[in-house]
């Protein structure tokens, strides 16, 4: 066992957020005897894919998510008990740039964790032992790694800091043999995805251009993926666990997806990404990380910076205005890129 502290890493958001925390988690694991991760229900599956994680704890917090639960004393007690039993020496609270780490820090201190670190713009009182300042405009993945390094953790030799997961399963039984592209039409935030009609049109265009297309989606996306796949794509909606989805993405030549978890999962398995990026959040913080990618969409759309969940502009022009020619061109630019440049970022 590695000498060092028992360390807890907290990231309470979605699967994509947890995947972006991966480099920081690996740095913590390299300097810890035991590394646990506290995440929300939506991030649990991703946390279990991260190298270096010895244990995953799950808590649905009332200060994160789109439909947070009410504050219940019994829920807080149920969280504090395993945190206390874990005998953690240190904890890092990872948040997005617009979130506060202080509610989580309060619970960690109540659980007896003596040393807590986080990025914080707000006065933390005695809640933080390391109050770190995030660099302006920093991407979420290196921002988390910056905090880990400030806390005394470093990536091990040979680790380039890219996103990474444990080896996914072979997805050939699902996809069939032969090269293919993936189109993932859904997103937890509707503003960050094509309309179903626009996604269906894109799959048809890719199929007519000679590409074999696999359409993916979660259990709640079956109707969407069936419509989008139509007669031009293989519909895998609702047929993949998160590890199996990782396998499907790993086997693809490229992935066409919005700014959502599977974009980061594709980056974690090294697959190039055509990212339909609505400007509701900044691309400098959330674009696919350290993987070849093309961003498509109107970056100067009126919704820019709004963090809107549902597009506030009629017709969803920031994404639905992307043409088939742009999609085909983006795919072509990634497929013709040299295979020996796995972390080159391509933008248009």
C-alpha cells in the first residue's frame, strides 16, 4: 500500500464533471494510502470508472443538481457517519467555477476531517485549511488538478494529465464489426443538444455520405434514439451501461455529441469529438479535453453565458443552424488527422 494520507475527493455533480476530475483524482491517489470519492447519484457510475479510486460514497446534496432534494437531518446524519468511519486525513472539494464548496466543507468538518481544501471566492472561516484561488478562465480539468497540486499531490511520472478511465469492454457484440461513427443526440440539459429533428437529419446525411452510424442514449432516450437513427443508423438507445457506452465510444472513429457527459467519456477513451457546443456555458472551461475535437455552433448566440437549461431563443439557432456540410467537414477533418497526435485540439 502506498504510504500517505487517507484522502477523500468530493465532486457532487454529473458524470461529465466527475470524469473531468479524473486527473486530480489520479494525482491524489499517487500520494495517498487510500483514496475515496464522494459523488452524487449521477456521477457514481463515472466515479467507479476512474483509475485510483478505492471507494465510492454517494450523497444527493441539496445544493447541487437540477432538482435538488430538500434538506433532511437524517440524510445529513447518514452521510456524516460513513465519512467519520472512513478516518480521512484530508479532503479536496472540487466544484465548478460558479459553485461554492462551503456547504460540503461544513459537513466534512462535522465528520471530523481535519484538513479540507477547495477553490473558494467566499470567506471560508474555519471551513477550509487551504483556500485556493482558481486561475481565470481555467478549464475544469486542469483547474481541479491545480487544486490537487496546491494540496501537495502530483501526477505520477509518465501521466500526461489527460482524461482517463479503466479499460472499457469490447463493444463489438453491440456495434458489429467494421468502422463506425457515434451520434449521441441527447443531453441532460436540452439547450446543449440538437433538436431531435436536426439530429435525425444529421444521421441521414452521415449515412448517405457512406458512414456507418451508431446512435447511443440512456434508458430514457429510447424514443429519441429510435427516431434519430431512423433507417440510417444502428439504434443502441437504452442498451448500454456506462462501461459499455465507453466501449462503444472507444471503438468509434469519431463521436458527434453535445456538451454533455458522453463528450467527456469519449475524450477519456481517446476518441475524437465533434462537439455541438451551445454557448450557454463557456467552451474554454468545458470543451472536450486533450483530445482532437471540433466545436460547432454559433458562439455569439444571444444565449451566451446564460447557463440556460432550455434554449431561450426560438428555433434553437446556436445548434440547429449547424449545417450538414459543417458536420461532414468536421468529421472529415478528424478522420484525416494523423493517428499519432492523440491530444491535438482541432477547432473551427
